[in-house]
């Protein structure tokens, strides 16, 4: 399965972004309200300057206390992004996420962000693929 197939199957393919210079508290509110785990830092909604996750915010609070909520997202975001393209295999994305110990990956084509894929998206797609293979094998065994 390829990334573009997973993106097509998502109910909401919009990437939630905040602008560089936004406060951590604003990003945390968005994460909570939208029930998501990360926001992409982007000036245009198409560029991916960085990514800020719940984990990043928790680490900041542990290190600096609640005052970090008044800092800019740029302070705590991951700026060395690992991205993939729509033509990347789900297995390769899963491998990169597992090895890098992160759960969200921007999908970038020709320099523009076209989606965001999560480890949950990849696992769900892989389970669906395995279920189809199982059904096909059972059908062959049963002679259907």
C-alpha cells in the first residue's frame, strides 16, 4: 500500500497548522480541541517549517514549568523534519517512524505539504490489507 492510498482513505485529510511565532498555549489548545497529537508549523499552510507534538509540550513543561506555554512554538518544535512522498510505501513509512520514534510525518510533493500521515493511519491500512489477504486466501482454500 502506498501513502496516497492511505491519504485518500482518511476521513479528514486537512493538515492542522499554526504559524511560526504562535504561542505554545495556542498550539496546545488546538491539539486539545481537535483531539489530535501534533500541529505542523507553517506560514502558508503548504510549507512545513517544523512540527510540534503533545510530547514536545509535555517535555517543555517538565523542563521549564507551565511558563513554557507563553513561549513561541519555534522554541520546542522539531525543525529537522522527516517527510515522505505520496508514492512512498506504507511499510517504509512505518519503518522510518519506528526507527525515528515519532508518530506523525508530513507528506511533501515538489516542496509543498499535501498531507500528514500518522502511525495509526499506517497501522489501520496495514490491518485492512492483511484482512483482505486473509479473506482471499480463505476463499482460495474453500474454492470460492
